């Protein structure tokens, strides 16, 4: 039966360049092994950004923070609500000049008419109008209201005043509400009454909700009547949040001005609301919104200091955006990325910084979430902890790195001899055949490849590329203990991370390719102790002085006491023994090493040798370890001594281990 495939149009959300959680862990591996702190390693990666294996550059949260600060500075200079106030001041001044010009012209025409009565009446009218204007308050709001009761002589001045009031009403309403422009431009009494009813109904629901009472009106009936004010809202919380954020942003806009400017602007807003008979309902609603949203900063003071005037609605939107950017900046500046990344509001990032920034954040969020979803990490309280699967994943990555480094090396041996090894157990695995390799065909897979290549039908024609061979593993067991120096000098010289990486790679190789083998890890400083494989990545140095190789060898020998077959201890150290166990079991330390320490260590070398355990020593600091004792261990035990740098440690140990395992 043939395979069946369904297809669909590619669309939003289909992102084929996501960061794989395994890759994120691999990228954090060296940092983690260096510090022993998974959270610190992930945090640094998320903060600084990285380049994926495919070459994609992922910007870190530091870049997002910088972009947030840049956008905030840009918004602060984008506009100034006081500039809008100045626009209305200048406009009103022009209206007054138009009125004054027409009054002067009216007086001139009366004087030139020769009619004394007309001239006298006109003179009284002009004097009355002039006095009426002179007595008007200086504040823009009160002055605008005074002109409502003023009978203009100039028809052009009257038209300009009506247009000013219309735009100002639209500007004020648009600061708090979202509705169509036609409604704002010239709201009729019925529409204003509906707006007032909406505010009263919303206040009532907030008050009832605060008292845990049944809502009346219900939210559904409220949205049926007033849903056009809150597009997209699905719950009462959505409505309250939307209205509260606008009101808080309007308050922030007021707070951005000087005290005198605030006083003037607040007075004008109050005047306009009062003129539209909305003042009481608005005040009640704002008070309820404050109580319902204690998490919103109602005292925000964004700096709106641009040179260009901004409408009150635009200034409110800028203040709202500045509040979001301020929250994002505070969050990014204080959070631990691995912990706080899931809480970043991606839509806020999209609104303020654009779709590219939002996409980067989403990728990071999915990658961090994938660490848990794929079982690589567990969350212990506020910290990430590596799971056993995660340790294996790191070991596999370290092993892959070492094999890449050794690929093509003339000294690197193969896993298997040039034979089929039919005496061993067949593995449940197969692999592609390589030219020159003797093989036992995995017939089902080979035939399947040929059919896939040629299609159904007989005869089935085989090609070289179709060949798949069965894999066998040797039945002979072996045991390996990795003894890792944890003395202070290992960390000071940067030797610990390569040692841990090598250990993880080799233990992963043994577990995956030689599952019957015994493997253990011993760490030694002033004393030696067994280390669980799961704890190797977070391993740190022993801050007490001492390199107790004697105890490490004794513990390694003890761990392999019940193991059969070939047994070896792989010692990784950067110095000579400076500590040993005394007869009472207490550790003794002295630097430079004393004869007692060297004798106790050599005595343990002899015990290991008599037990048939091979000791291979990898000396990391060539200058410090060029002393006869390492070579004496090799001569007495029959093992080998390698002098290598930290860069080559993993390659040396892997190459030696695989070739030694091959010979066995």
C-alpha cells in the first residue's frame, strides 16, 4: 500500500527555522561545563545571542533591551502634548483677531455712514464686546467655555470657533475611547448619552464584581449594547484592562507636563467633559478602574519632549507605548532570562518593536520550553536542573565534537577490526556498507532500499548503495573508572571543563556502544569520592588544598572489585600527588610533596597492579608534570603516561580508549 500525503498552504505560524532544544543545550554546553551552573549558562546564551548550526543569527535579549531603550528615546522625542495645547491657543488667538478686525471694520463703516445714532450704537457694541473678551479667564479651557456664551460679530470667527470646538472634542474623546471618527467629530446628544450610559454600566459591573455580586447588566448584554467601544474584548477583564490602560496613559500624558501645563490641560479636559455632561461618569469610572487594576502604574511620568505638537490621543498612545516599553525594559534589565523568558509579552514586543523582534523572542521561548518538553531539564523551584536524559545529550554532543576533531586523523583507530565477529551478539542495529568492509547483509533492509530505489516489481536489482550490514558487538566486558583531579589548580588553569567534557563523551560512548561495560567516575582533591554520572556536568573543584591520587586509586579499585574482564583507571591530573590518607584515615597534605605521600601513592599503584588494573595517566600541565613519578607509575603498572594539552585531552583519551577497546 502506497503512502498518502496531505498538503496545505504555508501560513503564519509555520516557522521551519525554530531552534531545536537539543541545539540550545549543545550551545550552552561549554559554558555549563565551565561554571557548573546550568542557569548561568542558559542565561548567558539567551542574553548575548548565538548562531545556530545552520548559520542563523539569533539576537539575544541584550539586543532586545537595547532596541527597547532606543525605541523609548525615539518616542519621547516624537511629540509633545503641550504643542497641541499651543496649537489651540494660537488658533483661539487667531479667532479673537478675526473678531477684533471685524469689530474695527464695523465701527469704521458706522462712523463713515454719517448716521450718529448708528455710530453710537456700534461704538457701544464694540466696547461691550471688547470688555467681554478682556474679562474672560486666561486659562484655555475657561476661555473657550466663555466664548460659548459670546455672540460673534464675525461669521468667519464663529465658524472657526465651532471647528476648533469640534476638533478639541474629538481630541479629548479620542484620548479615552476608541470609536469611529464621525462620532467624535460631532457627537449628538443621543450619542453622548449612550457614552455616558456605557461608562455608568461599566462602573456598576466593576463595583459589583468587587463585591462578588452577580453582574447586572451581564457582560454579554453590556457587549451587545457597547461592544463597538471595545473591539476584540471577550471578558470583563479585557474591557477593564483596555479602558484602564488608556486612562492610565492619559494620566501619564498629563504627568509628563510641567505643573502649570498640567493644570491648564486638566482644566480644559474637565471643561470639555463637563460641557458634554460626561464629567461625573468619567470620574466615577476612572476611580473604579484604579481600584480594579492595582498593577498598572497610574503615576507614570514619561518624558514627552518632542518639538512637534502631538494630538492628545497621539500623546496618550505614545504614553501607553512608553509604559509598555518601560515595563519591558525593567523586566529585561532585572530578570533571569531562563526563568523570565516565558513571561515576556510577545504581542507587546510585536506592537512596539516589530514582527522580527517578536519572532526572535518566540523562537527563544519555544527553545527554552522545548528543554522541559523534551525531558532535558526539570524546573526545581526557580532553577533549571539537568535530567539524566539531558546529561546523555550533553555527553553525545561532546562525543560528536571529539569524533569531528579526530575525523581523518592518522592515529585514530576504527571501532572494529576488519572482520564480521560472528562470535559476538548481534545488535538490534544496522548501518550502510562501506567499500572494503567485510559484511553480513541485513537482507530485509537491503531489499527495502532496492525497492524504494527501483519501485515495485521483480526481479529486484541490487546496487552497492542498497547494501546494509548487520552490526555485532564483542561479548567481552571491561570496566573503566575515570579519576578526575578536582584540585584548585585544575580550575585556575582552565583544565576542569575539558576534563568534564572528555568524561561525559567517554561515558556516553561506553553506555551507548558497550552497554555491558562498567563505568564510574571518581573525583579527587584532598579526598576522593565517587561522582554520579548525572552530576558530572555541574561538577566543581574541591576548594581545599590537596591532590590525593592515592585515595582516588584506592576508591577506583574498590569500585571495580566485583567486575571481571579488562579493568582500567583513566587518571586526568595537572600535578603531582600532594595528599594521602594516614593510618587513622585522616588526609595529610603538604606541598611540595613529601616522600610519605609518594610512597603511599605508589603502594596503591602496586595494589592496583596486583589486581590486574591498568592505570593510564593523562598529565595536562606539561611543565608541572614533567617529573619521574608519573613515568614510575607507568613502569610499575604497565600502563601509559600521556603528556597533553587541554585542547587535545579529549582526542587523546578517546583515541586511546577506542583503540584499546578494539584490541580487546
